[in-house]
């Protein structure tokens, strides 16, 4: 694939693709999508915490080509929350991290929200002094 | 941030990071990542806060998320006694995963004193285990800054 074609595909998918370089830092291999501007500019991605620990173990002994975590969420400069997933890819002689938006996270949240609100209503006692149906 | 669902983990982070609070409960999906720089006697420290989804019958917390954590904040809801047991269970699981690192139990929602279900016996039991306990309210801000600073100082002194 020509480099410009690769970049066009990455841009269309709105994904961020980074390759781990020799010093443990990551460098982007294609222009970053707008939604990744909210991210830390530290090239070692310290905010990924345990994901990176698991990714290093995965790259050392890959049992598959891809390992994925998430969803994660952050808030952009405008205060909007967005969800994303992070994948470690193990390809011959290359270690990649791929960031992609998770468009299904809100659906998952809506289901969990409804379920938990029901449980919460059952667990939480009413305030004293308020009318109560069970007297 | 570890605890049962709807104990106020996200609200505590929001109060600490942005000084904001919302009455509306919005469940967390996955991991919410925030950052906050704090000033300590020996200099500044940047905290990277991992607010993990709440533990319940629908989702179990993936303990491997704790790998690399320097400390953790257990959160329980003073108006729901069962959340203390979940905090205790999570603490045991966390220690099994990452060993002994500093932690604090935030007994949240102290502003709802008229609905408080946690009795002193529960608190004394947790105290006997050597837990540091702080009563907090994400709504009023009571105890919130103090709780995170206790953790930051404990991390700095290690």
C-alpha cells in the first residue's frame, strides 16, 4: 500500500496509530484524528497504566495478533465525554498501539444505567420525614 | 477508584479535578481517566486517576487494571451498607493483585446523614484492619481534597 493510501485509510477510520520505538516511547505513523487532541502529549502514554504493562507482556509473547482494552473515556476541551478502545498489535518486527473511538459504549451505558437505577432504588432507604408507601 | 456502583467514585473525581458536582447518577462504562497536579511539601505531583466502573452483578472489576497503580481509593456509600462489604472484597482482591500499596476508604455521601446506614461497628471493624477512613461528600466537597492528598503524601513517602 502506498503511504498516502495508508494515511487516507487511517484518516477515514478516525484511528490513531503509534509504533513503539527503541526507547519505549511511541511515535505516530499517520496523522492523528481530531478526537485525539485531548490526549496527553507524553509519548510514553503514562495514562495507559496497566494497559502498557499488559501490552509489553503481549508483545514479548504474542498469542494472537491483537489485544484490546476498553472502553476508556476522557473529556475533550469542550467538556464532551468520548469513549475509545486501545489495541496492541503484534506484527513481525513491529509493535503498534491503535486508538479507536468506541461508538457502542453509549448503548452499553444506557443498558447498565437502567439496570443499576432499578437496583439502586431497592438499596437506597428513603429520607426520613418523607412519605413512604410502606408506612 | 474502586467501589460498588453508584457510590460516587466519578463524583469524587469530578469534585477533586473540576470542583463540580451533578445530582444526576450517570454510570461509568469502562475506565475514565483524569489527571490532576497537586502540590506537596517536597514539590508537585501529577496524579493520573483511573476511575473504574463499579462492581456489581452486571460487571466484575478486572483486577489487572490495577497493575502499575501506586495507590487506590476505595469508595463506599454511607447510605448503602452493602457497599462496605463490596469495598472490603475489592480491597482483598486489590492486595492480591498488586500487593500492599497505600489506600484510603472514602465513606461517601456524608451529606445524606438522615439516610446513613453504616454504623460505628462497621467503621471500627475497618479501623481494626488498619484502614484509613475519611468521610466524604462529593456534593459539598467535605473530605474530598483531604482524601486525595492523604494518598498523594503516602505515595510520595514511599
